[in-house]
C-alpha cells in the first residue's frame, strides 16, 4: 500500500500523506516512504518546489504508537526537509498533533485552514516533544510555546501563526497558496537553494548541537513506565493513572 501520493503541476511536486486509517500517523513505513519521495523530488530538475499535504481530516496525528519510527529515522527525515535544496511548503486542511508539528516546523512555509487545530500531546502520554524540538524551538516564540508544550492543550490556527508554527492561515488554503507558489515558480533554482540555506542555518545548528541528546531522550522516555501507561491509556481510550 502506497502511503505517499505524488502529483505534479507546473514544476510543483505535491506529496500527500495518504494513510487516513490512522490519521496519517508517523509509522516507520510512512517515514521511510516520505524520505524516498523527498529524495526523488530533490534530485529531479523538473521540480522547483514541493508541497507537503495530506488526505483525510488530519495532517498527522503524530507518532504511530503501534509502529513508531526509530527516533534516528525521524531526525533524519526532519533534517532532510530542512536541507533539501528546494522549498518545501506545508498545506494543512486538517488537524496536527505531536510529531506532525515537527513536520510542519521543518517546512520552509506553512499554510493552514483557519479551522485546523494543533496540539503537542506528548506530555499527556508520558513523553516529551524531544526530537521535534529540533526544528520547532529555533522557529517559534518560546513564551507561547511553553504553554503548548507543558499543557497539551489544543490551539487554533491563528495562535499557530502568532507562535511561529505557521506562516499564515486562511479559510481558503489554496487561494492563500497561489501567490506563494507563483513566487517560487518565478524564482531561479540556484537562488532558491542558496536563500533557503541562509534561512535554515540556525535550525541546522540546533541539529548539529542537540540531535544526539534529544534522540537519546526520546528513546528513554518512550521506554519508561509512564509512557507505557500513557500509551496504553490512549489506546484504551481512558485517562492515564496520573490524572488528578
């Protein structure tokens, strides 16, 4: 079963997360297939930019708790998006949770529908947004992010824009994307690559400095007793034992 749908129009390659049965959760298979699709698009001289979008009502629900990717594989995917020499634009018409926000933050431009919702739900299952912090922390407002990281609350697209997770939101996502994609089509490929390198330098510094420590933290937390209780409670649709 193909988990990434691919289409192309006027030099823009659209990669769509296409695993609606589990709300596009980041399984080991989906992460691997997305990495392959990004490699193909990055090497194809006929591609000027990439749109990352989704099927169903959820961009991504985060890590697939039944088949999670290795932390190292998720780090590699996030870095691949950032280092790709072509702009990657997120198109979100549904909801984004946990690890899905890492994908969103790795993209160069992110546009969402005004009724999309967002949440860092890791703390509610006994883990932390460790690996996804690599692209998120350098690109967002730390005071606003603290509330979202620590409480796991849902927040609106307008708040995601204010925080820095989104570029913009609009009731008509494709209308908002039109001038962005037109601008990318009018831009010289080598100039786009060099400009992207300027914009991502600070994010890549975070990867170089913190990736190993955050990968180890993620692995430790996911194997902890609290994480086992949190994930079991989630799958059983009940509150974990620590809820007061």
